[in-house]
C-alpha cells in the first residue's frame, strides 16, 4: 500500500503546474488584447471550446477567465458568454502611454492650462471663500449650490430651454450627469443607442452598467443619422445618447432640422433622449448652436452638460436637468443623486470662456493648415474647436500607426476606442492641446511623414 505522504509532493506539484498554466494562458490573452488581436466586443471562446483548444481542465479554464475578468479585460454577459470589454482596450492604451512619459500628448482631451482663465478663477474662488469661510466644509444642498443652479436656469432660458433652478442637479462633471440619466431610464441588460464613433467614456459607462450599445452611423458634418435610427427596431431600446454640438470625436454639429427630427422620433417611440451638450459654447460662432432640449415639450430630453470643457477641468462641475421630465424619471434621477451629492464650489458667477473660445479657434485654423497626410492615406479631415483646442481624424490603412507614432514620441488616440464593433480601427484622432502651435505644427507634419513612410512600405 502506497504511503499517503509519498503522493503529497506529486499532488502539490500538479497543483502548482495548474496554477502556472492558467496564469500563462491569461498572459497570452492579455497580450492578444493589448496588441489588438482581440478587440472590444469580440466574443471569447466558450468554456468547452477553450478547454478543447488548450487541452486543459474545466478548473484551469475557469481560473483563466476569472483572472481576465478581475483585471477588467473581459466581461460576462448573461446567456451570451464572455466578451472583450472596452475597459481592456482603454487600459492597454493607457499602459502604452505610460511607457512613453515624454511623448507629446496629442491624444488627450484636455487643453493646456494657459487656455483657461486661471487668474480669474483663482480670484473668484478666493472672494467666494472670504465671503463664505465654510464653503469647503459645509455639506450644502443635495442638488448643489442654489445660486449656481439659478444662474444655470437663467442661461438655459436664454438658450431656449424652459427649466427652473429646482430642475438642475449638480454633478461631478458631465460623465456623471450622463450616468445619472442612464440610471434613471435603464436597467441592466437594456439597450442604449449611441453615435458611432462616440466618446469612449460613454462606452465604458454603458459597460459598467451592464447595458448594451447599439451603434448608429454618425456623419462628420450632420451628426447622428436620424434616418438610420428611425429604421431600427425600437422595442428593446430604452435610451439614445447624443452629442449634437461638436460631437466627440468627429466635431460635427447637427443641423436644427435634424435635431427637431431626432427629438420628434424619440417622442413618437417613447425613448428617452440623453443629450450630452458639453461643447456647444466652444463653437467659433457668436451664437452657440441650439440644444436638443430646446425642442423638448414633454420631458423626453434629459440635458447633461458641464463647465469642464469651457471653463475649468479641475473643478469637475457638471449638471443634469430633465425640465418637464415625467414624474418617475425625475424621481429616479433625484433618488440616485441623493447618494452622490455633488460639490459646486466656487464656480458660480465665473465667466470668461470667450477667451478660451478665441484661443481654441486660433488653434483650429493653425492645425488645418498643418495637415500633411498623403492623399491616398487620408479621408476628409473634420476639424472643430473642442475641449482640447482642435480635433482631427485621419483614415489610415495600417492599424499600427498608433504604436509607430509612440516610437516617434507622439501620442495619438487610436480609433479602436470609439466603437465596440471595430469600425474605426484604421482611424486615429489627434488634438492640438496647447498654445505652442509651432510644436503642434511640427508634430502633425511628423505624423504625415510617418503615414507616408508606412504607406510606401506597405505598397
């Protein structure tokens, strides 16, 4: 009879080998995600297929998937299996950015501090603290500072939006406002229609709320394709999220006729329309474009915006309003906001975004003249004054331009992050983030030479 103790080392070795194996497999899949072989939205193999492919046990397959899920590289969807998540794509890009800390950042979404009215903000904050010494230590109203909400309501009225101060709920920036709206009108597993391409932060928010994104084609000139959305089966769609003015990343502005049609369609099919209107005041026209909310008469549109892009990114001051929203929607927004009371701080009565708009417009004009991409490698470039000066996109035949640009010391944002469906893998977005236009000009010219060189090598 075998000595029980004699089998212990073998069992221990087997267990260690199994742990090592699932770690090795997890590393393989992590690298595949980081290098783009597996992209956001791709379905992972089923457990059975994984076991057969790698000749491993169910326990090893399960541990591998648990590791990837804990690292937010994949997500489990009820009755559908595992999928690569948008979080993993963003994490991989951030990881690569960190390897090149000295690279010029043309891929971010925040302007240089010298484009914001820093002196005015500092003086206003100091005056507010002198008048109210407990400003930073007093909890304040659950919906935010009453003076600021009143000012926001007056500004909204001037823009054709009928709301009162009590309809405004302050948030920590615009993305939290959108999150509040999504919480109010959806449940996990619901479908939300979004623009394609769209801001990757929205895709992350949907993923974290276990919501499915239905991507609607979006034009660089006229915004979301209302006709395409009208042809969808609306039965399972609970909300639409749209950026009508200076859409991120395209920079498009919806014509008023399209805005009116989108609002009317959402009213007709009884779908909530969540408007992200953070960029409207950054256009280079004297009169900012109208918001979707201006066409709302029954509370279909939930309006979200912030001061982050126009005034002060560091303050993280945003707000949401439903205006005439139906009682149950408004109650849901208020109930969730009560759990996440926002801080309005010294932002009230601060103005000065005219100077920011002027600087952004100058950057946009300069960057337009800097485009030197080969004609065979570029689509029409759409440029718009936005949160980081000017935003441009270029279509490339090679998906590895992002990595090549990093080696040249320049960060750009790859198109993979703007869709779950892999529709923009051959695009990049780059931004003019500072007032050093000569530096940005040189960087864009370098990107153009890189694109030409990669094109010649591929020929």
